[in-house]
């Protein structure tokens, strides 16, 4: 007995199912690529925006640094100007002091050097013919109104042997004095720093 089987309808259903599946896959792929493109585009725009913001922040930071450097430079110039003004206005007049020191010298006394060692101190080296002259000058310095304190640091015999017979020469004595002189200046170097700080506060 022969059985007649018709398979044509089944084939059409299978083709329809395959077509729908293919279309679904294609649609899903297209949707995926559309979403991916949109996300990529948004990320690109955000990246560009962030880079622009970063460049703006960097420019602002550089401008701030430039302002700070300029301000520090101006402050340094102001402080230097104040220091120079102080030095010029309150420099010590050494002429009266030297004149007094010369007047106090004995007849055979000669200055060899005079050096300031601090704002109120000086070191003086004097040559004498005799040791008593060194003591005499020390006593006169103590009595001077220009000197507030004096110390005789040393008295040594000068070496005059060069250029002649040492036995034919009288010895010379070199005395070194440390002087603290009277200073009528009413301002000190510490006052300059305070004045500079006050000037900076007023500028602010």
C-alpha cells in the first residue's frame, strides 16, 4: 500500500521561520551598531569638552603662577628699595669719629688701619714709638665722649728688619684697639625689616 505524503507546506513554513530569524538577526545587528555609534559619538564629544576644559584650567593656572611671580618680584624690589633708603638715610658719619681719634693720638702715633666690625664697633690698629704711648692712647680713648667702651686687644713689636740693619733701628709697637663708639642713630637694621613688613601689609 502506498502512502502519499505532501511536504510542500512544511517547506514553506521552514522558509518563513528562517527568513524571520535572519531578519531578526539583521535588525539586532543594525540596532547594535546604531547604539554603538551613538555611544561612541557621545564619548567623542565628551572627550573634546574635557580636553577644552583641561586647556582652560591649565591656562588659568599659568596666569595665576605668572601673577604670583610678578607679585614676588615687585615685593623683592620694594624691600630692596626700602633697604637702600635706610642705608642712605641712616649711614654713620665717620668723619667726626676719625677726627676725634686722630686728635687723641700722641705725637708719634700713626694709624695703620680702621675697620668697622659691626654697626657700633670698630677695630683700630696704631703704630707707636714706645709702649707707654699705647697705654696713654688707651687712657685718652676711655675718656673720650665719642667712645662708650674700649679694649686694648694686643701690643706687638713691628718687624722693621727688612731694608736695613735691625740693630740700628728703634723698635716700633703695633697696638690693636676694639672700640664701641657712641651711635646716635635711632633706627637699627631690625627696624628696616619691620618697616618692610608694614609696607607689605599696607600694599595688601
